[in-house]
C-alpha cells in the first residue's frame, strides 16, 4: 500500500472527526458541563448532587462510545478487506515475492481509496446516532 493513500485516508478521517467535534460533540459537551455546573446550585445533598452530575454527563459518555464503536467497526472492516487481498494474492499462485507484494499493495490501495470515499458517510452516521441519543435524554 502506498503511504500516499494511507495519508489520504488518515486526513479524511481526521477532518471528518474534527467537523463532527465542532458541529456536534463540542456543543453537547458544553451543554453537559453547564448542566453539571447547575447541579451545584440546585442540590445540597451529596447523593442527589452526584446523581444530577452523572445524568448531565451521560450524553458525553454516550458520544465517546458511539465514536469509538463506529471507528472500531470501520477499522475492523478495513482489516477484513485487507485479508481478502492476502487471499487474492495467495489464490493467484504468484511465487515471485515482488509481484505478490505489488499485487497486495495495489489491492490495499483500492480498498483504502474506497474508504476515503466512505468516511464522510461514516461521519454522518456518527452524527445521526449522537443526535438520536441526545434527543432521548
């Protein structure tokens, strides 16, 4: 695989996560922190104060879990697709190591190029899931 395609994928993932952070995650974090701060004005009992703060922080925790789950699933899918490249090289019966490596690299590049195009949709799915969870709270 070429480092250029890997860099392209990393750049689009970073950009998508930054956009998601600015548009969706940070506003929810701010709301969560303001909510938690207001708990100190509303509650005097330690247990009710703690419950209030935990409830306020729930969306922040869920957001982190959603992002981790989606990125983890994307990484697993890429890994599975890369295994299929190994299988293609093996099935081709290429004995020349250089040719086999070139075939594997070309296959890997195609997979990563495909994911460069898919990442924005992953970002939209993450945003949708976060907004859905936030609306339930």
